C-alpha cells in the first residue's frame, strides 16, 4: 500500500483498525494494539500499545507480544481483516475456554485449513510462540502443531471469503470497499 499503514485506510466510512476494534470491544476484557511504530500510540487513543518482544518474524512476533503483555488469554485479529464479526470472536473465545484448548480458530480456505490470524489463544500458548520464534519459525499456523486446536465453522456469521478477506494491495482495497457496501 505504498508504505502507508494500511489499517488506517478507510472503507465504508471507517478505518480498517476501527472496524477490527469495534468487533473486539464487546468480547474482550481489554483492547491492546500490537505495533512497533511509535506513532501507533495515536491510532487508537486510550488503547495500550505494545511492541514485539522478538522482532522479525511477522504476525507470530505480534501474537507473542500480546501474550507476553497480558496475564490472560487473548483474541487476535489482523488489522487488515475488517469484516470479522464480534459474534464469531465471541464463539472462538467460548470454544477455546469450553474445551480447555490452547488455540481456537475458524475454519477457512487458508493453507492451514483455519485462520490463524483470527483466533483465540490461551495464555499458556506463550511458550509455544516463544519456542517457534526461538527456532526462527514465524509460521503462525504451526502453533496448531504445538497446541490443542479447536476449530469453529464461521459460516453462521456470513461468507468466510468475506469474513476473512484482508487488504494487502490497492486491488484488495477496492474489493474491500465493495464488500463493505454489500454488508452495510
């Protein structure tokens, strides 16, 4: 996206980051933003920002940072996935807690068969994230090889292709605007 923080871009009158925060607010005890950019403190005023503890391994570094900064389980949603509904997040949290799992994630068409960047992680998943980072392995989906994974069918909350759509390119931004218009 030309180096601009894509989560600050607007679709359907709302920034991507605000859409994600709105989905998380009703189902979490505290919002936290994982971002290494110091100016991110202003992106969601009043929300605690934490930086990666171990940088360089992408989203897994972010999950590790969230778990490190928290004393409880965490729900994780990528900031470029603006269509994840609160109801699905609520069910992920409930499923993970109900089954005593290490990770609860929705089924999807991703290479892993589930969405690792829209997931609930038990606090003790911190060890597994640290182990992968220590092995220089940034594959978030590989956490399912180390944690008990519970999956949830996301179809009850809409078309999974829309729910898990993320914005990475200008063409994706155009498609996201179309999805936002259709869903509003």
